[in-house]
C-alpha cells in the first residue's frame, strides 16, 4: 500500500509509524474526518488523533471545520523542504554550545590511531580543518606517490585556507617531494617510512607500509617540543642541498 522509499524517507525525518500511516492515507484521501482516517489506516481513534495533532504541529496537516466537524488534509508537500531548513537552522543554533561543552570535556593529551589509506586521508584533512601552518620532516615523497590525486586536492585546500608548509627532506629528494611549500635539505640521514607532521597543538606520525597507519597526538606541550626540534633542524638545514654549519 505504501511506497517503501517514501516510508524510509519519512522514518529518517523522525516520523513515527502511526504518523507515516496517517500522513500517507490522508495524502491519498485528499481530505477526511478523523474516523475515516482511523478506519482506513487501521489505527485506533485515540492514536490517530495523537498522530494528527503531531502532524499539525509540524505543519504537515491542517484542517477546516464545517459545522462541528473537522476535516483534515495534508499541506503542500513542499513543506518538507521548509521543515528540513528549519531543522538545519535549529542544529546550527545549538552547535556553538555543544562545541564549547565538548572542548571542556575533552581530555588533553589524546592519542588517535588511524589505519589504511582512508585513515591517512583523515589525518591530512584534519590538517586542513585545523587551519594552522604545518611543519614536516622525514618525508620521502610517499604522500604524493600513494595518493597523487588526493595530494593535489590537499595542496589546493591548503592554498585556499592560507596554510603554509615547511618541509625538511633528505638530500636528493627535491623532484620527488616538491609540490607546494618551503623546503630545506639534510644530508647524511637515513631514509624512513615515517613522516612527522606538526600542526597546531597536534603531532601526526604517519608510517607508510603495505597498510599505512598513523598516530595523532593532541597535546600542546608535545607539539611545542616537536616544533622546537624542527626549528633547530630547519636552522642547520640547507636551501641548496648542503648542510649548513652550526655556529
């Protein structure tokens, strides 16, 4: 009797089973008295009235009174679009308070683990969402090799958000790693499957193996310590592929 696709959509919108029956029956009948709706939908009269009341409050059903008799009818189906927009506005209005409460409740020093290409992409998208400059060392060009299309998207998003990147790489890796950012080179260092990326109050360590995995440490003190090590390496690294001498 009922279109399963429509029923599923109404369920997603939060309609109860009785509300769905009443709405769809009334949509088919055009207009009807409560008794007719109750009988056709096979819902007891009390439950039918409760459903009609709820649908009226949501703006999906209205009624006209002829004498002492109420005849119910559905509203313009375009009401669903308005209803979704209203819900979206309600959600937006409560987000600031929920975000603030979450910040207060989140423990400092969180460690999150990610596995697989999808997990690694989540880390790189977190860099974009954080919106802070990032500092990278240990790269062997794995990001560009493993996810070339996503790497281009990531670089574009960084540019759009004004995120600047500094990268320290092994000497001789210019062509392999240079995509977007400022680079300096270190000589006499071993290659590594692990990349360290410092951004905001977070440090990500990404290991490229057959199934890549990553760890994100969210701790301001740890991020500052890693950044200080990076700055020291940056000072002695060379812009031309030769190690600078420390004074």
